[in-house]
């Protein structure tokens, strides 16, 4: 993993983007969208993730997290 793609300070918010391989439109399906939302909720409640905002597009996700 390159140095520029590492979270160095866990006290600062970060803007993250995740894309689907081949830019496939998987998040247009409710089941996959719900899976992402359930996991974000779990990480917030159980892992201490601060979620400032998110956007789920059809083939990628944007998060502002700490």
C-alpha cells in the first residue's frame, strides 16, 4: 500500500471513496445498499467510527469518517 493511502491520524476526519471493480452498478440493488448501511451502522455502534456523511452511488461510495 502506498504511503499516500494510509490513515495516519485517527483524530482527523478523512474523505474516502470506494469503487466497484469495473464500475459495475451493484448499489442500484436494494440488498447491496442495505448491506453497506448495516455495516456502517455496526461500525458506528461497535467500532467507534464517526460517520459525518456518506453518498452511495450506483457504482461507488463516498464517506467522510473519523
